[in-house]
C-alpha cells in the first residue's frame, strides 16, 4: 500500500544567496559624467523606473539535475552515488549549488553576475564545452559547466574556473539542449528591420556547437 502525505514546497537553495547579494557593480569611470556624480546617479535611477508591465522582464527560475559522483574529484561520503545540482536565477544573478542530501552537506555555492538580466540559464552539454579542434579519439571532458544568456551575450562558466564569453549575432527567444551543443531560436520581432535592410530573410533556428564558434543556420 502506498501512503500519501502532504506535499512539501521546494525552496531553492540559491534564493537566500541572491537576497544577500549586492548585485552588478556600476562602472566607476561613468560616475563623473559631466563632472557631476549626482547627474549620473539621477540618470541611473530614472532609467530603472518602469511604469508599464514588461513581459520580457525575467522572473525567478531554477533548474535541477542529478549527477553521479566522481570519487576521484570530490571527497564525499561513499554512501551517496549521486549529487543534486541546482542552477538558480533571479535578475542579474545566478547561483550554482551542489548538494548531497541536506543543507548540512551542501558544497560551496558559486555566484555569477551579468550586466543585464539573465534570460536563459542551463547546464551545458558535455560536447558544448569541447572545442572542435579536439582530436576525435580524445574522450569528452567530465567537467561540468553552466551557460547564462542575457540580453546579447552568452556566458559559459566551467567548474575549474575557465570562462567563455561571446556576443550573440541576433536576439534569442528560445534555447534547446542537444547532444552536440545548443539550438537557438531567433527573436523574429527584433529582426524585422535587419531583414528589410538586407532584403534576405534570416533563418529562424541556429545551432551552436562551441561557445566561441559562429552560429550556424538550420535548414528545414
């Protein structure tokens, strides 16, 4: 017989971290705009005012996945064979958390901040962080990585501290994971002017097999 119990609400581990996070830093060189720092402060405050509903404003979201534990890399109790990873996003900030079973055994949390609000966040496929110049006989890397996409930039952060950063060739409205990389959907509403100027319509879907490679159109 299956016993039913009351459902429990899941509280993301990264939520409290973001609440205590100072947020993105303001460039110091812009504080002397016109020789009056106050002018810049007022300008920044006016730009942050929003009197209408913005549907593109990112909301709180998170992703969870279960990963097998590699005993050679992490000194964790042998009683556990998998760990839970959480990627939490709110506004400009993302938090990457790894945990075994409860809060007392949570591993250090890593925080990332972008200049503009984060629109998409996901755990990178293994081959997405493998350069195309890597020999075919070499096995895929077992390192984990996360990818953050803000307004016009793609950020990739590897667990060893390496980072990749690339500008997107067009605004993106959706992202899908693939075994060999990611698929991006172009935001058609922001590309109408470009299509009219060039006279040739842009493809709707693109693939990206490595963060520093160019986006390749998908032929349907």
